[in-house]
């Protein structure tokens, strides 16, 4: 990018201008992806009457902007004043004429990066994902339980024997009172209560850039073998959700 841009501005004074004794021009600017914004600062001294010995000071800030039609390397911008002239109009207006140049290197396509929006995961999304995965697991277990099997002669015979044994046990009189249990029966009752009272709490962990399977296992006090029962650990990427069971007894 290489261009020269003209700039003209009329500065209205509140008093008469007889003579410009001194004048100076300064500039300031900033650069972004779409435009260059800046200010010209015109200042100096003037006389309001020809015979006056007193000088009056003036200073005026003149904003300017340049729209960029191509992407540039913002660090390569070279801004320079090429020409500056002025004239007095109607004894109370100072007309300034400025020519300035802008030189910059155009940015290459590989230097232009588009921001990547980070994926945001809400609590509702996590709960919906957990419900869906649990429903799929329950459906799979139900299908396995209801899958028909063809009984063979051995299984029919075994079931018949078990029915006979159960009947014989029921028909036999008990040798203990109703409020007394043998040690074996007590253990059976305790195991049954423990199994019925157990429940599973599931954690959902969204994999971050710093996470590893070992750090996740350490955080939730679990093992990779348990994680493998609920998740596919063959390909784990950032943003993937891991189901982590926590068994409370």
C-alpha cells in the first residue's frame, strides 16, 4: 500500500486575523484492521491588527480517517507529511492544506488469522448428554436380558431339578424359631440389603487441554479400567465428555 492523500480544512477564528506570525503542524494516529484514525494539530501565533505588537496563540485539533481496502501489516505503517500550506480567508478564517502519505506492507493470507470461537458447554447440555447416554445403556442392557435363547435338554433337566429341590426345602419343617436366623441366613440378608442400598452417582468431565487420563483418574479417585467400561478411550480429544461413575456404599 502506497498512497498520498490530500486534506483541507477551514479554521474559523473568533477574532480578526491580520497576520500569522508562526505556525506548526503535528500529527498522531492509530492503526487497526479496517482504518487509520488520527489528528492533525495546527498551532501557532497571530496578530489581530497590523499595527498590534501583541501576539495571540491558537491551537486546533483536526481529526482525519482513512479506510483500508486491503489488509496490511499494522506494524509496517509509515505515515509522513508531504506538504503543508495555509492562507487567510475573509480576515477571520485560516484555510490549511495538508498532503500526507501512507506506506504499508500488505498482509499475506497466511498472516491473517480468524478467531476460533470456543465451544461453550452449558449445564443443560451436560445433563441432556448424560440422560441420553444412560438411556442408551439401559436400552442395551434390556435388549441383552430379553434376547431369546433356545433351551437345551440339559438346561430343562437342570431347571426341573432346581424346582424339585426348592419344593422339598419349602416342604421341610424349619428347626428354628421365626425370630432366630442361622449365621448363613444372616449373611444372606446383609448381602441383600447392601446390594439394594447401593447407588451410582455419575460425574461428567469435559476434557481440557491440560487433562490426561491419569490426571482425570486421580481427580475422581478412579481407574482407567472403570473409565473404559463407560467410555471409548481409544480416541480422546479436547472437548470430549467422560462419564465417571462414583459408587457410594
